[in-house]
């Protein structure tokens, strides 16, 4: 693995998260990348999308928190993964 991309997210799965991940997949050699998404306090369809990504992207990891963590804590959680 050459690179890790950490994405913290809080709701807005359709508007922001999916286009972001689609762009990464389109323009990145996923063999060199580990994609880490940290969902914190999401109440939309983010969890279902993360479950889908687990089967679609080989080097995918994710963390889930039921309560909002804030940007810095979510990024740090991703870095710890």
C-alpha cells in the first residue's frame, strides 16, 4: 500500500460522499490506495453505502460512531485504522 485516503463523513451521503468516492475510484489506481471512511453520527443511508463499498473496493476500511465526533476526532480515528 502506497497511500491511505481518510475521509470523515457526517450525513450527506448522496450529495458529497458518493461523488467523492466515485471520483477517487475513477482517477486512482486502487491497487496502491487504502480507502478509509469514518462515519460519525450519520443518520442517512451512509451505513448501507459503506456496507456496499466493503464488497466493491478491495482495500476499504471503515469506522462507525453513533454520535458525532467532529472533524479532528474522526480524522484521527481514521489514521488509527
